[in-house]
C-alpha cells in the first residue's frame, strides 16, 4: 500500500515543468477571476448607490460625493501633467 502511493507521488511530482505550467495556469485563472468578480461587485455597488438617491439616509452622502466630484472637475490641472 505504501509503495503504490509513493510511486504515485513520485510520478505526479517528477515533472517539474508540468507542475510549473499547472500552477501558472491556475494562478492566472485565479487572478482573472478575481478581477472579473471585483469589477462586477463594484459595478453593482455603483448601481445601488446611484439609485439610492430616494433613500433619505444615503441622500446626503451621495450628494456630498457628487459635489466633491464636481469640484474636482472644475479644478485647474497640476503643472506638468500635460492637461492644458
């Protein structure tokens, strides 16, 4: 029993190249999945916040955020940023 499981272990981990490729593909897939999931979460959060203008508690918070964004748009660009 021990001998057959040891042989399986050696056979699986014998090929370092295959192990590297498997881990690389798994890591890339995990990274892409994380980015897609975070994008969907932030998009849904944005939709909920944009529609929350009817909720009295959040109305003031959303109003302050919109005012800050509008003030930021009206500021002059920093020197050396290329925006003229």
